[in-house]
């Protein structure tokens, strides 16, 4: 088990150092973000509305929406 952690760590560090294409994240989360916002408006509880709105705001700001 320890060995698998040791093998995974360099992969995580390498992927962070190489960066990620933001446009892929933004494109793939656009529709789900919109759907989530609509669902929160319909039946979200107080906490889920607050955390969902925060998450959507972060995605929107990062994706320049």
C-alpha cells in the first residue's frame, strides 16, 4: 500500500507542474454549473444554496463567465 502512495505522488506533482488547460475545465463545467444553479433554486436547502452559489461563483470567475 505504501508503495502505491509513493508511486502516485510524483504523478500528482508532475501534473501540477505541467499545468492544466483551463478551457477544457470551463467548457466541461458550463452546462453542469447552469443545471446545478437551477436545481439549487428549485429545491436546495439553505446550506446547499450557499455552498453551491460559492462554487458556481468560483467557476464563473475562473472561467470568465
